[in-house]
């Protein structure tokens, strides 16, 4: 008989009621009724599950209300009316039944939900399942607003009151104005804090905070009081949210100096948390620099899992669980020196909690936040979840406090509280310390993210780097001059120059992802920073020169200054007044040193009024010092400019290199020979060239054109057509080959120069004309090194990088292959080896050398001391992504004085340039481009097959010979080759998570901690690792390809089975062009410039709209550009090749000061 009552669903969210000492888990029972019924009692029971007190559902008629315990009624009001399939009206209620549970965390227990009358008559029973949850969780809601001082609009607009009513006749404002400007936002949050003492919020960037402080003195006392009470937390510790992978380490340090100076010195706050919510990737040294500044934690949203994180593919999508994360949301983010910050990575991004602000009421908002909590706890390291309650320019959440108050009256766990990140990190540390554990130490790179930002508006990158270099020189020489009492320190000029650069280091400024109006607004920033620094440097050099002894064999003394901390030989440029020398022929110019040795000068240009720009080779200029030469005359006329070669040959040389160009292939270099070794550096059959690639205006799925690199395919190289002209010229100091031509919309002049006495091939590209749109221009140098991997200098380190896909079509499949994997560098990128494994056969014969650059360290099943929490089947700390976490802080000692061999190994590896990520054997592997921003190129498995299930799976897949030989060894490192070559499997959209996709170094030994410590010592001491092949001929199955290994998206090229790292390095030095890519064929690409018409390109807010002279958007870059590079090479790795010094020398030229 149908009694009109049925249960339609049973769910077990991670909610608890009752006392903290004996909490009861909540089971949600959905009860459906098709006719009015009296009060109902609902219970849930089963093995290990009982209901201490039935829940009552009130009657559907007023007459039946009697007897209901209102205090126990935790249901959703009077229910929801529905229409059943047969047209009968129905009412549904969700009844929350609190049950006592006896089961293991994550265990699924069968339960029966029963609905009875008050007299005990059963009306319906429903079989369901309860998942045992864990009490003790806390959810911290962190109100914030993200603030961009420039992006689609200027800083002036962002601080204006655009939320004021429209003036008569004023056009309707666009979607960009839906937020609230800073001068309104701060008072709104202050008002909320005044209204409710439970409200907490964070403030951060100087871009809005200082202007607000300066212009609103009436709020200063209130703000200071709230800071002192802990109700306002100042976060960030930097000037703004800087793009640290596009700037120098000095800029990052100054950002902290200025940011903390204001936060501490003016506001009276003590920031502890770096706040990098929206930054597009992060420099590897950032956590170490911030730790040195006194911070101990960080929060960021973009990094290891592309731009939107692991829970969605694009903005606004429904969230999925963070199960693809290999790491918990909290871990120790370490820099190259082993210092770092406890990181909270925001898997659902920095607006995760804000979406609930559109809920119709607090109850609906609470349900949305509960669903978000259920997802986020699966990736938490402890029983603490952080939910950011804000977005761009967001006001206080309308329901947040109501949700907190109602929630905490209703539930015991999880607790909800408004808080800042400091409380979250304190709770994480406390819980992990109580468990005797540590956070995982991680040096994995936080990117690449938004690869287009490394080349969009290329000229601003060049301007920023030039100004950075110059202001550092100015500071150096001004400090020396001031220390010698020669001038007052120019504090104001340098301070203003740095403030310009810090403002422009913002992740929406130096990245170039802004509108045209912002571009024009920011140009004076870089210009004045440069000009102020130039004035300071010249003043300091003048003062220093005046104190130098410049008496010598000549009328005019040229004192050459070296801004770097080692003695060096390089070119120096000087302006000469021929009339002052009494010389009418520039060819008679010469320079003489203090020994009387005379050398020629190269005359670059002869200007008006007998002024000449000249270049000479300044030898052995001391570290941070000077050396003087004297301009003189030489009747043998040794000097001069460039003169055409007499013979029709396209080959020139100096002491180090011989280069040859091919006019039939665009004048590109077809040969670069290292005369020290006789080795050819370029891949046979290829030439260096410019490549023009068509791009999508915006990505077909992600949109965001200026942020992404969006090539439609390989593009067209300048080698496809003969050069229009190709000339060889010689001068007194060297020789050069110059070619001109046109490739698509680019008319170009390319020059390759060899200077006598210098070990670099200088490559200058002048874009004489560019008329295109939605196109990318790259320089490509085919200079493969067998067995080598990409390596790049970052702000304060050099690290291995993965191969890239510069020729892919990024629009074909957004789920698998939209990523080119370009990355930024500081002064150089190379093909080299961060670290090598030397492989030997069982009889001790050397079998090969393998280079590695980024590794995944798979921990044993039972964990390690300090990292020993077993991975259970439940969520949060006992399972999911959080299962690998432990306790501790930035110093690596979760328990006082306890050794930490895992951290030691991770640090030893990154000191050699190898970034790494520790993971659980049963968890997801790192290496799937569908979710991961980067890829590893090898794995370390800690423990043999008995201790590590991943090791067992690798050996099982490799075959019985490998397994038997590995078991027989017992200790040491065993190398299990991958099934296929690295360059073969490294394809667009690849998934390298299979057990045989990458080579695996198995670390054997009965004591895993001792084995880790020994390996860390080996890496630190030797810079290489000895590894045994488990079986003779193991490498015959899988040989990484040699030069020219084909990429999926590019033509095939010859390959061999020789996989050894050839123990040499080839690099490109760059000057203000950070974006680069090295493909699997060993071709080095430097990204020169691009034009993109995607939003906000061309946007202009305040009329009249400005354009380039041809009427185009400034984003299209329709003007002349010059890009400077240098090709260098040497034996050994990047350290032996002294790339750090060479890169800095290329970017910090010698400076001359002329005096009588």
C-alpha cells in the first residue's frame, strides 16, 4: 500500500554535530511525500552505525505539529514542492540525521534509512551507503580582493571612483567596471569589520594601499587598530604581485624592501605570507628570497597546473575534484638554496569562494561552500581548508558572516571562521607537528603559465631589462663614489628609478598583457627609470674618473669601468671628438695602454662636428674597477670601419669560431665551427633563421590571446627564400656577415659578427618593417647537442627545463595539445646537462651518460620518517592528494634537530639545477600535460620492489631480467631505461605518467633514509650519480635519440642510437628577450616579438584613441625593432662553459669615461 512517503537519497557529507569529544556524523536523508502526513521520525542504522536520537520531520498540516522538538529539527524549512511524473504534487525535505559511527576513515558502510511514525510504524526503508568521514576539520574563509593597478585600464582609472553615477550623456560603462575601485573597496571592508567583530580580511599591494593611506587619513587609526587586533592581516610583503620570472633577483629583493618597508614601517604590520594570487608563473628563487625577507608562507593560484588549476579547464567551469594533483595543497616550496616558504596552493583558484555571493540566501551559499569544502579537503595536507572569499575588485561577501554564524550553531565540524592566512598556516604547522611529520619539500617549477606574456609587447621586456641593468650599475658606482667621499649618495633619483621598475614589474605590466592606453601610460615609467639611472651612473663615473691617475701617453684618457665582480675583457664604446685630438682622419685613431701597447679602434659612425663613435677591445679590466687607455694617433692608419671583403666568400673567423652563411637560404649561418675543438655546432643541413608563425587571435577554447602563445603550425622560415643581399665585411677588430630579406610581413636585416678576442658569435636581428597582425617572430638556431637537455638561467639560479613544441598547432585540441611549453630566461638558455647519471653494466663497464633536469621522487609505500602518513582510502590527510604531507617549516626541521634526508636530496638536486617533486607511489604521477604545466624527464623510486609498489610496477613492466638483477644488487642506484626515447615520447599533449614512459633510478637499500642521505651527499660532492644497469644490454631496448630526433609536429630528421650526453654546451645569450623554446630536434628558439589582436589589444578608455602612425594598435608593434643575441659554446656543462659570466657580460657592457 502506498503511504505517500519514500526516501529517495542518502548522502554522507563530512559534517558532524554533538560534542567535540564524541562527534556524530551527519547523514542527509531526502524524504519525498505525495500526501500530507503527520510528524515523521527518521533514523539511519547499519553495521557500525546507529542513530542515538531520531530526527523529526514536522507534519504537513498545522494540526499535526504537536510533539515536534524544534531544537532538534535541522531540516530545510517546509520542504520543496515538486511535480511527480504522474502529475501528483510532491514535497521533499532533506533531513540531517546525526549518527554514531564505528568504522575506519574512508570506509564505506551499508546503512538503512527508515522513516517511521511517532508510534514506531515503519513507512519506508532505503538501502544506502555511508562513507566514514573525519571530524576536527576547520574551514577558514579569507576575504580579500585582487587588485590590478593596470590591465585593461590605467592606474588612474583603477583608483578613480568609477562606481559613481553616470553623468548626463556619459556612455554606459562596460563589463570591466562591474567591480569596485580601491578607494571604495577598502572602506567597505572596514565597514564590515566595524559591523561584525568576527569579520577578518586581508590587504596587500602598495599599488592601492599607499594611495588610499595617503588620501584617506581619516581611516588610518581604524586600520592600525584592526591590524593590531589581528582582524586585518597585511599580506604580500612586496610592492605588488610581481612577475618575478621576467625580472632580475634584485628587482624581487627591492620589491620586498619597499613592500615590507611600507607594511612594517608605516602600517605597523608584520606580514608573514607572500600573496602571489594571480602571477603567471614564479621564479624558482622567489621562496628563498622571501624567506630571507622574513616571510614564512605563501599563497598562489597559478603554477604547477596551468593557468586555472587542476579543478577546471577555464574560468567559470563546474569544479572537479583535485585528484590529479600529485601534491597536497600545502607543502614546502623551496628555492635553490634549500630555504623557502610553506605554500598553500589554491586548487580552485583565488575566486573559489566568491561564486557563492550570487546565491539567493545564506542557506544556498552555505550549500555551495559545503560542496566546495568537500572538494578541497581531498587535496588538503591537514584537516584545514582555506577558501578565498573574493575576486578582482570584490566587496565583502554578502552571505559569508551569516553562513559562519549559522553553520557553527548547527555543526561541530567542520568549524567555519573568517581568518587570514596566518591562522591557516599556524593550524597546518600545529597539526603536522603533532603528528611528527613535515610538509613535503618541493622545488618543482611553478610554470610555464601563460607563455605569451614572455613576448607580448616585446619592447617593454627590452626596456625593463635595460633599465634594471643600468640602475644596478648606477647604484654600484654611486656607492663606490659616495664611499670615497666624492659625492652625496643620489638616494632620491635611485629610489624613484626603482619605484618605477617595481610598479612596472607587476604581472599585468612587464608581461605586456594590457590595453594600448596602459602601454602609452607606462612608457614614461621605463623611460624615466632609465634616464635617472643614466644620469646617476655618469655622475658617479665622472667623480671616480676625476680621482683616477689618468696621466699617460696621450691627450685624452679613456677610463673604462667594469660593473661586474670579476676581471674581464670585452668591447667598450666611446665618443671621440677628433678636433680635440687634432685628427682629421678617423683611420689614424688608436688606443694605447699604460705599457705603451697600441691597438686599433673600430669606427662605428662619424657624426657631425668631427665626432666619432668608436669601439676598442679593453683587456683585463679589474673587478668593480677601472683601467685607463689613451686615445692617440697612428700614421699607419690601423683603424676604420667595415669594408667589403675582396673575395666572394661567405666565411669569416676569429680565434674561436669560423662561421659560414648561405645566401641561397636567406643568408642564414650554415656552419659554425668551434676552432678550439674542430667541432661543428650546427645541425647538418640546417641554417639559423627567422621564423614567422601565424597565430590565433585568441585561443579557440581559452581565449586570452595576449596571454597564450597561439601558433597555428610550424610557420615559414627565412631560409625558404634567397637573401636579397648578403655581404661579408672586415674591420680592424673583426668581421661580419650581413643579410637582408623579407619573410611574410617582416623585412629584416641580420648580422653575424665575430670580434677578435671574444669567444661569442654575435647575432643581431633588425626588423626594418613589420606589417602583420596575429603573428609571432622567432630566431631559430639548430645547434643540437646529443643527449643534452634545455637549461635556463633564472633570476638567481640555473635549472633544467623541458623540451618545447614551438611548431605545434595550439588550436587543434584544447584538452591535449594547447601548450607550447615556452619558458622565460634571464640572460641565457642552453642545451647542456644540469646533472648526469653515469651508467655501468653489471661487470663495471661504462655504458653511457644520461643528463637529467627535472625529476619525480616516488616515496616508499610506508613513507619516510617525517613523511610516514600512510595513504588511506579516505580523503584529506589520510588519503587523496593530501596523503603525502607532513609537518614542519621553512628550515626543514619538523621535529627539533631531526635529520631530513629527503629534503637534503631535493636541495642537493636543485643546487645542481634539477627541480624535483616527491610523490606517493599510489598517487597520481607527475607528467600529464592535460593537467600539469611542466613535465619531468626522469624518476627516482625510493626503495626496491618490496618497499615501493611503483618500483615493483616498473620492474614488472621491464621484464624478469630487470627484476632479478635489481633484487640481486640490494643497494645503490639502479637505472631502468624507459621503453622509448625521451625525445620520441615528448610530444604535444603527451602523458608521461606510465611506469615505462621515463627512465627510473631505483634507490635500493634496507634503510631508505640512509640511502637518501648518501645520494644527497653524492650529488653535492660529485655533481653526478653512478647508476648500474640491471641487466647486460639494457640500453639496447631504449636509446634516446641523437641530434635531429623528429617532433610529432615537425619534419623527420636523421637520428642515431647514440644517447650519451656529449659533455658540451651550446647556448644563446639574450638581451631583453626572455621567452625561449628548445624543441626535440635540438633547435634553440628565441621569441623576438609578436602581434596579437585579442582583447585587450587596441583597447582605449579615454578618447581620443591613439594609434601607431599607420593607424594600427600599438600591440601590433608596427615599427623598427633590434634584437641582440650571441651564440656561445664550450666543453663541459653550463658551469664549465661559464655561462653565468658570459650572460652577464653580454648584458652589462663596459663603460668608458673620457677626460683630458
